[in-house]
């Protein structure tokens, strides 16, 4: 564990908590893509199946449980409890167009052709593009609430910090995982446009509004 | 590279 990895994990945790609190306190999931949340739940479940057969540390186990539970709670809020506030019409991204290629790629490019390893690889590929429905929703409505922007910033920063973690591990431990690194770069790049808007607008107190 | 069986990152 190094500082980049820890900051990345905390940023990830913060993002998930911010989203849950936003939905809970405003009693609304307006502006949030349920499609992206479904993809994240698939990502966590596929990746953390190793909870069943591998023990790494209490930290690792607890974080995995928190990510899976928080993700399922978010979906419950969006599709059951606060269903009336969910913006169905704008959240029209077809997630099968992300799931199917991620699965095919995981079957073709992986470290080992075993069920758990393929699911891990699938989760890495899917996570890299899982935010697309959310970014699509923001681009369709042309704006995002500040709190949604903070959520997106924390979520995007997490993989960016992981990139620094991988650079550190390469030099300090001679350890690297090309699949995770390439997918992590793709994931972070997808947020760049948003990061730019966040820094130039939201941090200056303005609403995140896309040019018409 | 590390052990394929174990992914210690989240």
C-alpha cells in the first residue's frame, strides 16, 4: 500500500458516499444515470468474487463489501425507493454495447483463461467505460448539479490516482499489470473533458453547464 | 509481474 493507492481508494469511497448521501438527503436521483450504476454494480460483483476464495487483508475485504453494498443500495434507491425522480428519458445509453465488447475482450485478452480471472478482466474493461452513460446523460441534459459534479470528480480522480500507484509500484516493486494499466488510462482519459469543465467552472462557483 | 491468482488492488 502506498499513498497514491490509499488516496485513490479514499477518493473512490468518497465518491460512492457522496452519491448515496445526495440521493438520500434530496430524496431524488435526478441527474444520475441508473445505467452507469448498474454497470458499476456488475463491475464490483464480477471483480470481488474473489472474496469467496482469497483473503488479502481486513482492509481489502471491508472495502470490497462496502463497494458492493453501496452500489446495490444506490440501485435500490434509483429503481425502487426514489423511482419517481429517476430521469428515464435522458438515460437512454444502451449498456449492452459496453457489456458485450468488454466480455469478448476479456475472453480474448486476459492473464489466465480461468472463470475468476476472466471475470476480473471483464470487470476491469467494463469499469473503464462504465461512466459513459452518466457522461451521456450530462451531455443530453446539458448540465449537472454541483454535487453530481463533485461525485464525478472524486470518481474520476480515483483511477487517476491509481495510475500514479501503478507508476510507483513499477519503480518500487518491479510490479506491473498491463491490463489494469491500459484500462486505467482509458478510464481516466474519458474523464478529461469533465475534469476541464470541473476545474474551470464548478471550482469557481459556477454550475457545470455545457455550451449549447 | 505479480501472481496472476491474486489481485490485491481494489
